[in-house]
């Protein structure tokens, strides 16, 4: 899959640059309509098991895989869990990846937009390596338009018109991606990641920022945000703050004030983060009522220089685990 661009549009094509099958518009649009509810990020077959994604880095900020239960201390609502069920890594779990691309009018003045969508195509190709990995693509301006989850082979056959137009409904797009795509996926435990390409300056959504973050935390989604907001004549402080908040609250990272030459390196970093992503499962000391927000804190269990990053919270299961 590769992105190609013209002065009027940017198109997703396959790895051989063939362009077949209809555009996403012809496949049907999946529009956000009101409040959507579904299963939470709490899953499992062992009591009220909680599964949360996390990342571990060493003292030089390099990813560390293979973290064990002995390496991690967990506080769920400031309480030590009843038990740790286990930790699994990228090779043990399927990936569920969402790529959200801002196609609003403000992207016309971005100096990095075309480089970002081209790098995003390469990233999508390289990230779906497992036989059960799937991804969807969602463009958004006034309304979000999303594909269903597709395999790498299915994605290679799609193209999408990314011509910028309209206002920006970033929060609505995130809510659709989390509530309708991620939470409705039937796989019990997976690594759930959303990558957002946007300047972050929402001016259209019915959904608030806090509601969008809550949707991500309910779905167990980690957000990586890549800012397309840089241009010599544009103020980006507000949009950068929004992207940073979305990433920080969900355990991801935000990449801001980029030049077009830096964009491919950013996506290589995100891919490296996903490859070293891990899922911690445990039984909380106090599961609480269904839908209750739980604060979450992960710390190194020893004096090592291990640095842990995770969502700042999650929402309890909306229905009992079996």
C-alpha cells in the first residue's frame, strides 16, 4: 500500500501501485450518531480481569520487551491488585490498528500533510505482520468516514480520496473509532492502537475532548498523535495541546512541530513502540460497579531504571466477565 498525491487529492493505493476497487465512499459511510456504548477495556475469563496496554523503556529511552510480573507494580484506584494474571507481548497478541486522517480545510496550508499521509501508508503496510492483525482507515472533516477492519491483503486493494475540505470533527472521529470499531471487535485481548494525523484544532465536534478520551479508555485504545499543523504562518499551540492530551491520557505519544523530513522517522518510532507494546492482565482489589472509572498507575517494582508508560485510567466492565 502506498500513498500518491496530486494537487487535488491524495490516494491510498496498493503495494504495487495498482488502484482497484471502489473508494471508501462507495463502500458506505459509517457516521457517528449520538452516544455509542459497548464493552469496556476490561476483559477476561478470570473473575474481573483487567487488561491494559503499557510500554517499558530503559534509562536511555529505548524500548524494553519481555517485562515480567516481577518488574511491575500496579496501583488500581490506589490499591494493589488481588493478583497479576500475566504479561503478554506483541508476538502473543493480534494488533487492532486504526489510522485516522484529518481531511479538513486547514490541512491545505500544512507543510507536512502530504509527507505524513505517504508515511502513514508505508507504516500501515509494515505494521500488520501477524496473521490475525487487522486495521481500518478513517478520514474525517465535518463527519467521520471509516472502513471496517481489514487484513493487510484487503487494505492493499483500497484507495481513499483525502482531498481536504470542510471543518474539523476530531473528537467525533475518535469516538466513532473507539466506540464502534475497537469496542465491537470480537477478539477478547488485543493490542489496540489509533494513530491520528491532524493539526488537532477541532471546531466541529458534538463530542467533547473528555468524552473522546473516555471512549478511548473504555475501549483500551492507545493513541499516537502526529501533528500536521506546522506551517510558517500558522499558530499551532491549541492543536498541539489537544493532541498531547489525547496521547498522554491513553498511554501513547504525541509528535509535534514536525518538518516533512522528520515524518518518516516519527512513523518508524511508532512502529517500534507497537512492536514492543505489552498487555498486563490483573484482578483488581475492588472492581467496583460496572462503568466506574479507575485510576491506573504502573511503576517499576525494583530500583532498576525501567520507565513505564500506560493509560492514566480505564472504565470497569459494563458486564461481568465469565
